[in-house]
């Protein structure tokens, strides 16, 4: 019998905790760092094809890591109470995301499934996707991004429970190292009724078509 995925207990979103203030270097310093890496890789940053590469890389980093300048909770502030008594699971599945692992700065691609059981208010479904994006656009490990999504939703919305499952393909192990190109990492975070009630958890996992996960 397969063991259920390890889940985390109700807690605070780490993004809401005090972070050590990071002083960003100048754009010129960042571009020079890229030139250094090009030379380290064995090429000449002054050759024609690489002249604009440092500028392109810096612009790409601004986009890839935009999550550091965003507050995930701001997307959860506007809620709706007029739901005609709806009290079943709200689930947005197959939210595609791209992130980068903090160990190798290699790409992570995957999808997230985010659900909650509302207490007396709901949020717009696009905000669930934006919540995933904010955390994805940072240097991450998949276990943390899973917990951060769940804890943020739990802290702000205060529902009966939150369930998050993330499936990710990590290029740090598909393109280097063990090179297991078919491997997918699955992580989950169950809070409230999704953690405490096997039937509610099973309903969520069935809805995202992961029936073998978390079987209770």
C-alpha cells in the first residue's frame, strides 16, 4: 500500500515573515557577471553573437524573478460573499508554471492544482493562478512553493481547508546529473479538513485525477 504524500500542518506563509533585505547590485554589475560566466564557459563575450547577451540575460532575469518584487497576499484581498450558499470545494487545476531551482538555477516546469473549501467567502479564480505565478517567479524548491501557496491562501482567506498539489519536471536532473528525463516530482500540502478528513482529501485528489495519491 502506498503511503500518502507528506503534508504540512497549518502554518504561516513564509513570504509574510520578515525577510533579510537584499541590496541589489546595479544593472552594469549584473551584466558584467554574465560576461564573466561567458568567459568561464569558454567563450568570448566580445564576439558579435554574444555582445548583446548580457543585456538579454539581465532582462530575462527581471521577468523570471519578478516574484521578489510582488506581495502574494495582495492578490487575495478582494473576496466575494454572495455565493448563494455554495459550500463545496473550489478547485483550479492544471495551472501551468515555470520556475527555477535554487540549487542549480535550472528551470522547473509543471502544473499546480489549488483547491479550498470556503468558509464564507471566495476569490476570483484568476487570483489563484496569480498566486502560483508570484511564488514560481523566485528561486525555489518545489516543496517550499507548494507550502507557500497553501499557507498564503489559508492565512488570508481562512477557509475550512486548503489543498495544493504540484507536479514538476526539474531540468537540473533531466539535462544533467542522473538525466532522468521522464521523472516528475509530486508534492502536496493539505491543511484543515483536507488534512483531517480522508473523504474530503480523496474528493480533491480524485478531481485532479491523482486517485492513488493520499489514499486513506
